[in-house]
C-alpha cells in the first residue's frame, strides 16, 4: 500500500515539474509508426524527458497513446505533461529527405528513385505527371518529404531549372538555329552521348553540323529512350524500331528530350564551336574520338573495335 501510494505520488508529481529537463527550444524528429513507448525513449534520448515511464503512463491515462503523430517538432519548454501531449498530437512538419537526381536521369529514373525513397507512393501515376516535363527536371540534390504533393515536387525541379539556366538561353539557342525547346532536346542527347565534360562541346558541334545538312543524328541513346530500357549494346532489331526517337531512321531532332541534362550539356549546345566534325565514336573507356569524314570514322572504329 505504501509502495503504491509512493508510485502514484511520483507519477502525479511527474505530470507537472521534473518531467522536463530542457530549458531552451529543441528540434526532434519522430518517425512514423512509433509506439508511445518508443516515442518516450526517443524524447529521453533527445534530452526532453528525465525518464520515459511517466510519459508512457500519462499517454494511456489521458488517452493520447493513439493520437501522437510523426514529424519534425520544434519544441519549447512547457509547464506540464498535457501541453507536451497536445503539441505531439498536432503533428510536426514533414521530415525532409535529401535526394540526388544525377545528370541524364529520365523521368522514369526519377519516378523510381523518389518511389524507392518514400517520396511518392504511386510511381506510375507520378511518372505520368512529370513525363511531359522531360528535359526540364533539373538534376541536382533536393530536400523532399514523404508523400509530398506532385505539383510541389515538380515546382522544385522547374524552379531550379529556371534559376540555373541563363535568362538569355533562348537568344543563344537562336544563334545556333534552334528554339529553346530544340536546344534542350539536343542537350539531352549530348548528355547521354558524352561521358566526359571535356567532350560535350565537340559532341554538340557534331550534332549541330549534322542537323545543318539534314544528316541523321544516329544517336544510340535516342533508340534506348524509345525502347524504354537500359542496355549496353543495341541489336539489329533495335535499330529498326519504328519510332520518331529512332534517329537512324529519321533525320532531325526527336520530338522531346530523352533525359534531363545537366548545365554543362545545356550550355554545350549554345556554346559549341564551329568545326568540320560530322562523326564521333567513343573508346571503351568512354573518350570521344572525332572525325571529319566517314573514312576517318571507320578507321577509328577498326582501331578500337576491330570493325565498323
């Protein structure tokens, strides 16, 4: 009886004063699905509570054990237990997750990465939402949060694109005989075809030269986009695919970008030097070798790969 009274006294006392040990604001994170016990020990580890058991007890007594929510909380010292429960039942701000989108990612790649990291639940629905913006989903590192609204995600990508790409890009593209949209399409091909940054300007010049004479771009990356897959080598059947993205069968640019290019590829298109190169190949280590004539190009192929 004495022990029971002592415990009750301690629990009652804990409702008010010694429960808290933090004197200044604290920012804590509570993950989804935590039980009151797990929340209590998290608060103790974060220096919010002296001990966790009174929290567990009062959460049950006050019927808060099913009302505590996840999120990031900016807590300030409160006078009693009830105020803390009230704060934790309102829900914190979403937990930010840092995600890097590399240069050359397609909208499919982006949808898969965000789905894998819990940013979007329905990968296919999200893909349909962002697919029309292929080429403008600027590759960078972003802070997202779980179950983020699709339009908010898209806004992050587009805002970054508009922030980074020069305001006079349309004017620069026009000097190359392209619209801004065409320049981004070509930049996406450059992104996929040039492995090293130092090759991007000359790769862009090759494609610009081909466009100027109506010569097919013959970029394997556009066929891969049409196939919707990643593979190291294309087959003869792949090259025959009847698609506007098959730049072996159809001259000119494909109808849309084939990936989301980085700034270096975007600028390579409008800063490409004038050259006499109409061909290039890549060595096994990815280095681009440029040629002026088909004969030179075929000789380079034989040198590195033993045939054409």
